[in-house]
């Protein structure tokens, strides 16, 4: 789904332990793994020829989109005053006005000083040790004053990361920077005196647990090098690794647990938890080492503690979907192998008027028809994006020429395939571009999950011309009796004979059915108000938290 201009009513779709349940997230990153490959490694001429890419299989142990369970509604968006869009903020922040009240000075802020600035007209907050005067930004914030005031006069890093981790706040708020938080000096506590007895002290520490962290090893032949990751746990058969080899630097990222993401790579052995990547040498000779370790090499951290990693992708085509929506096809850089799992999104980043603008978008297949013969070798990214007249990023994307570059992050999100393991009836409710995460879910349900007997899409739009992939959805419903689609228009033409109105209890009662001995699951995606209302109505219809998923941003 797309999240362009945040003040629009755009139809957006929008853990952290080592378990796979309850929103836990485990990630293994081997960040920018080794340098020194330029001389020894040789440039990847054709990564796909080296990869034995498995077909997609189900069930995957887990997958995911940056959202919480359905009960976690994410942030609300508010209607902003005219002249307070993102582009208006960029112009205002570049106007030269003093947005800090300090006349250009940077100060060291104590905890006591920060706490004093906690009102609507004098609001400071701290993010990762830096203090910002967000008072001028109040009227421009898509989440409204109430959300910003939650972090007034305090360290707002945790609140920020819950919703805005992908936002480049340093760029957005650099004219509001007050200074750095002062570092508190901890009192010195002398160590305890040494024991008076010659007998060794009794250790009360528990015995160390078995090391469950993944590890790596490597071996070589005269012509190739093989890097092996031992996950020490069962890994998704759909893949969980991203590999980048650029300018002599290899970056390999493995995600495990609920927050895992999938790519297709060489030899994924799900039963033994081993991942192997093989690369040809440029010259036949023995290596004395694998390379020079870089920052974060061989570390095992939570996904949320990792910075987003962007790659420059090439725009290779732009295909019209309707009057204001296109499918942008992006090609990964040479030397990168990656696949975005179903239900996850990526972030696009662009520098617009000296400000970095970042938005999430959910990939789709090239077309609904292409889903039936989608090639696993095709690693290009297809993004269905609605272009808004005043959308900062979408207008920029729409102006790109074939061959231009755009920065794209790796997969993000919390959607999990595990709840679909025994589902018999899958209900998808989407509004506008909230359809995008549903597109690949439909393909998955019809092609890869044998237990799902019926997949039904209830698709809300303003007018018929706004319906995305209308003809493709109708053809799919006509050719597969397990799929059904219904359209609901809020402003229909006189000739419209389908459903009219907005989501309500009556429409859902007609749409939903819960046959005996069935197991149902519902996914919802659209504007925040639509999503929250729909989730509430589904609960009234008897759906539990475990039977619901809301894609939100």
C-alpha cells in the first residue's frame, strides 16, 4: 500500500524477543559483512545463475508489515489546515525563520530544562539524544497536536520508534534543533572489599545457557567461495536472506522469527537451518581470509535496533493502472538478490528540496493475471502507486524518467503467514490503495494454501474509475470459483448496479459467512478511520483478535 502525502485520506496499508509469538521479533543481520572483496571476490556477473531458487512454499513459519496486532491501531491522521502540507513545511523550514527561539545557538539541554518545555506553545522533545523545538511543527504534523504532545518535555525516542522509525527526522526537523542532551555523571560506587577468607567465593550466577546465536563459516575451491550461515533454528522455506555485493563489499542479512523476511537464494535447507551463498572468484587462487570485518559484522540484534538499509534501484517501466495510479517497476542493483515476502512493504526515499522524504509502499505482482505464472527468477519490484496532485513523493516519482534511480529499503512489516496455516475462509476488506497488500495475498491463497476453500475481497472505492485492477479481479473471479470479489462505491454513477455506501454493519453481515467447522481470518487495509471502524465491526461479528490483521501505517 502507499503512504504518500500524510495529510491526505490516502488508503495506506501500513517485535521484539526471540520468540515467534505475541509480536516477538528476531533478526540476524550480517551488515556490510566484509570488505576486501574487490581484489579477490570479483563482481557478480549473474547472481541468479548461481542461485538455486526454490519455489514459494507454504506454510512459512513466519513473515510480516510494520503494524501491530489488530488492536494496535497505529496513529491517527488529522485534517490539516490549508497551506500545511509536507511541502508547505519544507518551504517554511527553509524560510530562514528562527524555529528554535535560540537565534541560531545550539545548547546543551539538561533533563530539568527539557521538562520545562512541555506546553502547546513551548514544546521540546528529545529523540536519540538530540533535542528539538517542535512547536512550529505542531500545525504541520499529520498525526496532529495530540500525538506530538505525548512527547512534550520528555525523551520521545520510544514513542517515535513505535510509528515513525522510518522517518528521517534529522532532515525534517534540522531547523528545529535546540541542542544535545547533557550527559548525567553517575556517582562513583567503590567496589566491595575483597573476601577475607582464602576460600574462593561461591558463584551464584546460573550456568550459561546454550548459545543460540547464529554463526557462520566458509570454505573455498579454486574457483569459488562458499559462505555458510548456521541459523541454529528452523528457517522459513521461503527464504530469509538478503545479499548485496557492491564495490567489493558483501552485505548479507538474515531475518529469523516473526519479523523475518524472505528472498530466494542458493540452497535454503529449512530442516537444518543452514543458508549457503556461493560466489565465483575473479581469479583462481587460494584466499588467506574471507575479508575485513566492518561495522555490525557477526552481530545478532532485534530488527528494530537496525537502521534501514537502502539500495539504489533503477526505474525500468511505468504502467498505467487507472487515471491516477501506475505500477512502477524497479530493478535491483547488480549484485543484489532479494525478494519481498507477501504482506511486507518497502520504503522509498528521495531528496526533495534538500529534505529527505520517505514513504512506505507494498509491492504487488506485475499484474493479477501474471500471478499465475510469476517467475521466481524475477526479482524486480512492482509498486502500485497513486499519484496525488499535492503529493510530495508521488509527484517526484511521477516525474522520474526511465533509467532514473530511487532509493529502496529492505522488507519491513509484521504480517505473519502462520495464522493462515489452517484457515478455510479468508476475508479481505480494502479501501482504495489499501488493495495493494491484498493482491499478493489473493495469489498466495489461491495457489499455495490448499486449506483455504474461499477467498473473498470486499473492495471500497469512491467511483468505479478508482477501482484498481477491476478487469483482472473480475477475470480471476470468473476463472476460479474459490475467489469472489464485491465492489462498494461511495459516489457511484447513475448506471452503477453494485453495492453503494460505506462500510457498515449491514454490508459486513451480507459479506461474511462463518460455516460450521470452518476457520476464518480477516485482513483489513485502508485509511485509518476505515480500518478502525472495520476492525470494530468485525469484532461485533464474532471475530477474535487472533482472527484479524490490520495493515496500518
